[in-house]
């Protein structure tokens, strides 16, 4: 079953950098004995049509937990509120582009905003559909987490899974086109993600529960040396929606 260790330390935004967080989570003994990591986030900025969300964001706190058995995997539960979740689902269901049936890394419906990554041609082109303001706000909120302070998401890919129908095949996100950090926001329902070590160690499987409104962060081993998948039977709710945030550099012909 999904295995997780919660550890925490009281800290405010910007106090601990990425390396500090990795050190804090580097051994399971250390993790087990330390208090909770509570990150107080201060979001400033103009949220335009979402003033209420700005208010919610400004007194936001979030607890990040490293996975005990999966180095580089973190889970921030409650990264969005239930109210924000409802608004995000509405945006996902109404904002262009339309949902499309997907078949590349599995079977789901999908839509994407931000830079356009073509995995076959291995190109990254400028955005056709920029991130909607609320999704851009989430990317901004991520940067308030010390772990993500250097993460500038420029693409957001949404997937819509239905229980009993859909699946995510085992894959590792492209190791060259996208930078190290990958963030998966879960909405509407839960799923268990299965990670399998593909490189740099003895093959084995580790599982991680992804509850609704949580943000999973993949770095290091979890990002580069394990594949991840969601089996059909591991979609635990009638619907689960994810938004995956990445940073991908424009390929040379597109960067002039
Ligand atoms: O649904 C998820 O949480 C993960 C999606 C994913 O791995 C992908 O889009 O490459």
C-alpha cells in the first residue's frame, strides 16, 4: 500500500532552500523524529478575476512530506483548498482548448497550456494557449515553497481519468526536454501512483497515494530513475484530474 512519512518543522517562506529540504528528508530515521514542516506562504500579486482566491492564498500554509521509500518524492497535502479545487475543475472543463482523447502515455482525456512539447520531433515551441490566470497563479504559489523556489513552470498538462476506464502507462517524463522538477496536482479524487526503479539500483516498486488537492513534487531519483504509472484499479474515485507542471526550454529553432 502507499507508504508515507510525515515530518515537519515550523518555517516561513524562503527560510529553507532545496538542499536544506533534501537534507531534512535524507534519512528515514531523521524524518521519523523531526517535527512537521509547515510552510507559510505569502502570495502577493494581482489575481484579477480571482480576488477571493488571492485572499485564500495569502494566509496559505502547506505541509510537505518526503516519501520514506522514494528519494526525491514529496507530497504537499492541501496545496489548493476545496473551493479552489471546484473553480479549477470548472476552468478545466470550460476553458479552451477542449479535452481530447489521449493515447500516448495511457488512456485518458487531456488538454495542455503553455509551451508545446513535441516528444516525437523533440521540439519545444512557444505557447499557443497560455496558462489561464488561475493556473498561472498556482505556478506562482509553487515558487513560494522553498523546495520549488527556482521552479518556473511554463507548461501545464491536465489529464482527466475515470475509474475503471483510464490508465497511465509506466514512463519517466522526458529527461532532456523538461527540467528536473515535475509537479502533479491532484483534483476531484484519489489515485495510487506506482513507481518502479528503472536505473541506478535494484528494480523494485514503491507506491504513493495522491489525495485530492495535493501537490506531488518529483525530483532526483523519483524524477530520473523511477518510472511512474497509475493502473486502472488504482484510480480510487469516479473521477480524478491531474495538472502536471513542468519547465521545458524552447528548442534552438524556437528560441530566436
Ligand atoms: O496524472 C498524474 O498525476 C501524472 C501524469 C503524468 O505522469 C504525465 O502527464 O506525464
